[in-house]
């Protein structure tokens, strides 16, 4: 039977990359923490080594083919159990990573996780629409990533104000997201960005097809955005 390290290392190669020394062992430790604490903190409904590795770890690593992450300042919005930010950091240690979540218990888990597996990341308990209002944070990240379940037009209003001009927001979506992509074009234009790529991929070892929608920041986001979350939901752009 293959180990977690072997499955994730093989999957990374199938995605066109490779893992640095020690990353396989760190992924094993990550899985063990999820199994011990996941149900207590409601981190993920997926369990079992093979499913977690494929549907969480490898799905996250697919982002590495969408943008150059080397040395990038990256924020994972709605990080939850650390996806996709933590797998990205394990695969590309030069990333300067911020993990953002609005739930305190999840942020506490992320802090413990980072310490346990030996990675350096800022773990922030806040809402994205509040964080994006802070001087020194707004429009300071090279790349924003998110696997959150919100629709793309909502995610763009939460994430794009955090991205610098010239930077990129990478939204992870299912294979039924083309209508969502078209729906979000107006929001993306208002927020000072444009869709530059839609990448379809298969998660290694599965029949799952997912998409990465890459949104490039072309100008500063107007100061009016992001709005309060209730307003975003009530009247999406």
C-alpha cells in the first residue's frame, strides 16, 4: 500500500511539478493533524488518506501550473483547513504566505498546523472585506487564492482588493463553472481586473475535473469596494 508521501509525490509529478526534500513527510503530518482535529473544528467532510491526498492536497497543487509562485506574497482567502495555501507553501517554500479565515477555531488550527509541520505563515482571524480596508494590506499581495464555495462575482469583490496591480486572483472552481465565470465579468471589470485564463485539469488518480479561473489585476480597485458582506450578498456586482 502506498504511503501518503508516495501518493502526493507521484501526483505532483503528474501535475508537472515536484516536491522539495522533506515535503512528503510534512504532508503526512498534515494529514494526521486533520484526522485528529478535523471533526472537532468542522474542517473537512473528506476523510481517509487517499481521498484527502487527492481531493485536497493534489487539487491545491494544481494551482502551481497557473501562475509563478516563486517568492510571491500569497494570501489564501477563506483558508479553512489550509487549502490551498498550506500545500502550496510545502511545494514552494519561497512563498510568503498569509492564511485568512473568519472562524477563530479554524485559525487556531492553522496556527498549530504551521508550527507542527514547520512552515512560516501569518494566520489571520478576520473577514476579507475588513482586512482589505487596512493600510499596508490592501493591494499588497502578488497572488490571492481561494477554494471558497461562494460564487465568483462574490469572491472577486472579497479577493481583488487585496491584490496589487499586476497581480492575480486564482479562483478554484468545479467543472460546472462556465456560467459563473460569465456572470462575474461585470464585477471583475468594476473591480479593476480581467479574466486572462481558464485552466481545466484532472485531479491525478481521480475522474474529477476542476477549473482554475485566473483574474489579472489591471488597475486599482475603487475605494468603495469591498462593501460589507451583507451588501455583497444582497446586491452582487
